[in-house]
C-alpha cells in the first residue's frame, strides 16, 4: 500500500512516500480501516523530531489520526464491515491506505458527515474540552487561549464562549480575523515580545483565571506571568516551541499558580470515566450547534511533508487533512 514513512528523527521533511508498505492485519480487539482521510497534528511533528515520549523509531509509517471504512475486524469485535469510523493510533500508521485501530478507539462517523469532517472528534476537540474542564472554567471568568487559529484553539474559543467566559486569544496577525470570527473578545499577536503585559492590561493587572498553554518555549513563562496569582490555573498540553525550564523556586516566589499537565492519551487510559463524560459533553455541544463538522483544508498524501513543515512554522489555519 501507499504510505508516508518517517525515515529519520530530523523532522517532517524526511517523510518519504512509499508504495510497498505491508497492509496491517487486525488482531484481537482491533479493526482494519481503509483510510479516507488522515489528520495532521503537532504530535506528528513531535514524533518526527524524537521529542514525543515513547514515540516510534524510524523507519515507521507516520500519522496518528484517521477516518475511513472498516474492512476487517479481529477476534471479539462486533463492529460491522462497511461502518465508517474515526480514531487515533498513537503508535502511528495513519498516513497510509490502511490502518489498524483498537476497536474501543474507533468512533462511528456521525450520520451525514464526510470522513474528513469527523477528524476533529478524536484529537482537537476532546483536548480543548478536557483543558477547559480540568482548568475549571466557569461563567464570568477570563481565559487565555494560545494558538487560537489552530484546530484545537478554534474549538476552545467556541466552547469557552458557550460557557460564558471572556476569551483573550493569541495568533499571528494574519490570522486575527479568523479568530475574531470565532467570538474571541480580544486577539493579541503571538509574536508580541511582552504578551504578559498586554494580558495584564486587559485584566486590570490581575491576570486571567485560566490559561490554555499549548505552545511551550518562552511562551510558558508569559502564560504563567499572565495568570492570576494563587487561584489562576494553567493547563499545559503542548510544546511545539520547545521545552521550558520551570523550578520549584519559580512556583513559590515568582509564579504562584495552579499548574496542570494534560495528555489526552494518558487521560483516556487512566480516567476512562472522565473521558466518557468529556465525550458526552462534546456530543451535546454538537447537538446544540456550538460545534459543527470540521472543515479541514485538504491535501494529497504526497503533500504530507510540506504541510507538516508549514504546520510546524505556524503557517496554517484550522484543521488539516490528507485525502487518500
């Protein structure tokens, strides 16, 4: 089968299109899908650079998120052949014509949706909702959302406004119009050299109640500085800009905030009940029209290396998908 194979840990530029990858075989509790669309995510970049904890070693078929048609099932699986599902495989393999998924991770594509429009259901949207929930966002509070023009950021802005929050969003200037259209109350430049000061000015010097920190690097320090002392919460769930040093001295004497780490895969594994509650709320938001089918920008499979490179450089907007 055709697939995108990661050949090094030097980044997505070393993805190679191959035509002789073996078609995987589903084992017990697994399903095989004919991939129709695969989602591109920052996780793919982290794995390609070797910074994803426990990530695959090259050469490997890349991609973690895909939607498509069930063509075979393993022992103990009752899912009907021909069902269209969307799911995630952290071990990779989504950038290919066929992918094996755990049956429990294969979510039926909602009726009337194209496969590519369902991609946000399993990565971007649950991550955004989990961050807001773990961060305890309530009506009347103020939330700072970084990377607000991306797939996860866009969902977080919409949800936060639905919950009655004031939203301060960051994005590169050319994306501000898109973010304002989502309902953000204030949009700041992600390239600002004094982002924390701008946030403090908007909040009369007290800072935000919650920050969704998905950038890392020097942005983490700005996020901590922009968050309300003692009662403010910072949920950290991404680090595309790199790691950031933070010591216990910082938390005692400089940033007296509540710091929460989020990895959606670990949340699913360790707190399945909480994940079920998050997905239940997510489908309520879909039913009431707060969220709708994703409208990804689509590309051919061979374009994967170029698109991931653009995603890494923050040149993209919204959800991105490869069509097979």
